[in-house]
């Protein structure tokens, strides 16, 4: 059961007072960084500012407590913004809660089934494509607030509609809002180069509040958009559950679970490299599942491991899950005591923070490298996933990205499988390495590559039975695997040969193909004596059948 033991309990075995103070300081610093980010990401997700903090508090605590990483910091992330906004717009908060609870159950099940390693089967081109796509959707989604535009009653949901609405209302741009946004963006870019200890986002928040309040700028604030902003403990949210809503939210649940798994495990891998540790992927999935269920039951939104906050935790000395727990408790104190003051934060400041989030997550350098150096099939998947994420949504992008990836992978694998026959060197005999004469009644074919449904027709097309043939020798030393479709093609080959009184002998059948053949009864039907360990033994067997030996 070691694999299912939260990393917190392992960390506490050798815990010291010195490490506690490092975790304490790091947790407080990360909480300060997470405060504006959590609010900004909640607004980008189509909910009020409070759910962002509820998520960072509840999910952050539970994932640190039950997770499989020593340094992971969890909370709302940009990856969920578009899908959460879509669910909220179409199905309301009940739909989001149901979808996230189901996603949490899926994550726990994946962890319990030790499926943490399966995440590696999501192609890098898909993760890069949808991450860049999410960055673009976040960027476009903040144009309205950054430029202070008025959409004249329009409430577009899709990214393309938001872009169209923005350009259709350019005459409503508020240049005072642009000024605040530009100043905040400049702070976010320049401040870290001069003062790395104090988070730039916090400075941007205070400067923007000061600009608006001191100079009386007519700029939208959180309070203007959310006048009911309140402090206090996270409320318990019990959704209205029915079979129809469960059925409707199933695709969204799988998308949330996949995104949470991908982002959290990627973050954990990055963290491992920074602190020379090893996370427990299955336990991390269980922790993510518990954290997401807890988050939405207490008014939050989906959460996952956040690479930026995790990196900040490591750089400030956090080395155990205690730092993540301190981060959650600190945010809880802020929520209870300081939340009413968040209403003064200008919306262009939130937009500027999200602009930086979008830039940091867009991965334009890896994207450009892939376009320049990757095979055409990988570029197709990359660009397709990116475009579908921007134009439609993540569900469509991931579905089609995986479908196209699988089809292209099958095509590539089919091109690696071929059948070659030994060539006659004279009218009377065929020779092996100019050393061993083989009668022309014995025809030898060698199969190279995996045998699966995509190449099953190759056997019938490439292996022919001449009139003078008495024995076929099928050499399979380079066949690592076989599936039932290809096995059926082999069975058809043996049956067709038998109708012509031609025997079939197999040489060097590897472990996986042999096991499959045994289970299917193929070896018994062909005869165990016709399966030989190497080509020499197979030729000996063939010559005995012909009557030479």
C-alpha cells in the first residue's frame, strides 16, 4: 500500500523545526502570489472572484494533504478557464459541480487502478496544441476588460464570438482603462527583473487601485461588476442531481479529469527535477480527485497542480506538503479578513495579470520548434488541436486530436511492417547466405514489424504459393507483437495453403505472438512441431516434410 500513501505522511517522518519555518515562509509567499491569480482565473472562468479563492483554499489544502508530491501547489489554473466558462454558460453552477464531482471520481479511480503512467500516452503535440490554444482564448477573452470596451449587452461565450464583438465595438474603448492596463502590464514585466522577492502581481494590484482611486479614473472594478462581494468561510454547495444532468456532463467530466491529470502530473514531473525527488503519480491522481470534489462542494471550481505556484514554492524553500497547507490557511485568513477590499481592484489589472498568464503558458517556442522540425503528421495534430481549441473548445480539440493521432500512428506503424521472400539463385535451389542450399519446394518469407489490424492484408498480398511449393517457412524473429485480426489473417493463410497440400512452418515466434497463438489454439491447429526456435531448425523441419531428411 506504499503507492497509495499520501506524501505528507512520508515527509513528516523526518520533519524538523528548520524545515517547518521554511515551509511556513514559502506557504505565505505563495498565498500572496496566488491571491490575484485565483481571483483573475475565477473571473476568466465565468464565475465571481470568491470561487477562485475557495478553490485555492479547499483544493489546495486537500491536494497537499492527500497528494503524491512533496511540493505541489494546487488551485485554479488557466487550463480550465474556457471549459468552466462554457459549462457555466450552458448548464449553470449545478452542471459544473456535477461534472467536477464525476471528474474527481474518475481521477480517484485512475489512481486506484494505478493508471498514473497512462498519461504518457497523450501525445506531446496534443498537450502543446491545446495549451497554446487555451492561452489564445484567455488572451482574447480579456480584450474587453483590458481596453474597457462596452459590448452593448452582448454576452459572447465562444472565443470567435468574443473577438467579433470586440472588433465590432472598438468605438467604445475606454482609454483610461487602457492606461491602467498598460501600467499594470509594465509592472508585471519589469518588476521581477528588479525585485524578485515581492510578487509583481501584488504591486500591480496596489498601483492600479491607487491610480483609480487617487485620480478618479472611470474604470470598471471588481466591486462594480460584483457588488455582492463578501467575506466569510466557503459555503457548502449541494447540486441538484438527475440522470439527465449526469448524462449531459459526462463528456465534460472526462475532459476535466484528463486536464487535471495531465497538468498535475506534468507539474509534478517538473517539480521532481527541481528538488531531485520522485512523486507518486497514482497517489497524486487520488489527491487531485479528492481535491476537486471538495472544491466544488465548497463553492469552488476545478483545480489542478499549478506549475508557476509550485515553482515559486520550491524557490522559496518549501519542501513538504506543509507549505501547500500553509498557503491554503493563509488564503483563508485573507478571505475572511481582507476580501471586502478586493472590490477596489480594477478589471484592467486583472486582464493584465491574465495576459501574462497566457504568455507564460502559450509555449510558443516549443510550438515553433515542433512546426519547424517535427514530422508532417505531428504538425497536423499540433495545428489541428490548436485551431479546434480556439474555434470550438477543449472537448472537441482533445477528441479529434486523439483520433487523428491514433490514425496517423496506425499509418506509420503499417509502413514499418513488410514481408520479404528469399530470392532464388538458380533453377534448382535457393541459398541462404551462400552457405545452405534450400530446395525450391520450400519457400521462405520473413515478416518484419508488428502484425496488427492495419497490416493484416499484407500477408495475403505478399505471401504467394507457387504450384511447385510444398512448404512455406514463415520467419517471425522481427515480429514483436500480433493482434487477433492479424492472427486471423495467418490462420487464413495456413488454411489456404492446406487446401493446396502445402504445409506451413513458423520460425522464431517471439513471446507475445506465441502467447496469443497459444490462447487462440492456433499452435494446436497448426501443430506444435511446426513451430521451431530458429531458421535452421525450421528448414530442417521443412526438409523432413518434403522428404529430403
